[in-house]
DNA sequence: CTTTTATCTCAACCTCTCTTGAGTTATTGA
DNA sequence: TCAATAACTCAAGAGAGGTTGAGATAAAAG
C-alpha cells in the first residue's frame, strides 16, 4: 500500500458510519452482509448507506457482489491489514515504542507457521 | 483508545500534509522538530502549517513545547500505537487474516521480554 | 406484464475543511 | 526600548464531504 492508497483508506475510515460499517463487515466474515441488513444495523436511509458503501468500495476497503435482489458487501481483509502495515512500516522506523504496544493488541489466535 | 479518539486520529491522518508531518516527527524521535523546520520540510506557509499542527495536536497525535523562540513538536507514540491497536483489536475479532499480515510489517527489532 | 422488493443515482443544500493573506503575540538581541 | 525572528490567530473564500428526497434500475414473484 502506497501513501495515496493509505490516504484514501484513512479518509474512508475517518467517518463514524463508515468505520462502523467496516467493523460490522469484518465481524460478518467473508460471506458479508446484504446492503439492506447493513442499513438496518446502521439505521441509515438507502441513499445515505449507498453513498458510504460506494465510498468504502472506492477506497478498496469493501467489495460487493450481486446476489438475487440483494447486493452483498464484504470486507477486503488485505486492505485493512495493508493499512495497518503501512502505519507500522512507515511510521515506526527504528522506534519500537510505536509498534511494540500495538503488536499485543491482536486477540486472534496466532497462525501456526507449520504443523 | 475509544471510537471517538480513533475517528479523530483517522481524520487527522487522512490529510496528505498531516500524514507527512506525523511520519517526519516519528522519524525525528522524541526530540521532535521546531515548527519552522517542519514547515521547510513540507514547503508550507506558517499559517497553513500552524493549522495542521494544531489539528494534529487536538487529535493527540503530536505534542508541543516552547523552546526559546521556537516551538518544538514531537510525535505522541502512545497515540499512534493506540490507533494501530484500535484497528487490530476492534477490526480483526476472530479474523487472523486481518492482523497476521500486519504483524510482520514491523521492521523494528523485537523488544526482548527479559534478558 | 405488472407489482414488489432491493438498491442505486442525481440534484440540491448545508456544513466542514483547507488555503491564503494580513495582522498579532512571544522571545531574543542590539 | 526597538528591531528581528518564530510562530500563532483571524476572516474570507473555494472546494470537498455528507444528508435528504425524488426518481431510476434490476431482479423476483404473482
């Protein structure tokens, strides 16, 4: 991820509704959610929701696919991890005090290298 | 870091000049840089620079102290690591595909737990 | 083929953000 | 005290961003 992509992603995430949508979609997993279900969860009108989803998709943070009448949106994991990596890579050069506390924030089970 | 602080930090970083200032200050280390030196590096007028520095300070990403005629700005490491931790903690719940690639982005030497 | 459901598109409006330029405050040195 | 340096503050204007409501498009059901 380069600076321009990072700026797009940061801008997309710096809005309350959009940050919540992304968090919702990440926890929803790869299956994602239909636009209507996201709208219900957000309490947003269809046009407002569409505006934010389009914004997030343009920033590469979510992707969509039509499924019957619905359009399902799902998080793009690589974009999120890419943004975090950008912040760590370009921001903590030689300064472990930036990245070390962040490293322990991940609650996920570590991926075993080889079993 | 809660959602509101994260939104402030994301908004502050989603602007080209401000993102560059933060990166500059992180690499400058705890000593920071005088406003004038930052302005020279950014090619920004004093009022424009002051606007962005004030914005960054309000978001908690940088701090300032007067030193003679100059005002030195330095990065607030906890805020940066807090933001990264927020993105990992609240975004990758149970989805290691978000955080695992990010974990390897840190180029800093790992801090030894005990020696 | 018409209706219903799900979602998007567009224009209008308001607000917030960023930049500029002029003027102000704070600190130091002559 | 006066001038020079360093940085901030303020008002004005251009532009981007977010919300709303009306209307359009796409897919499925009757």
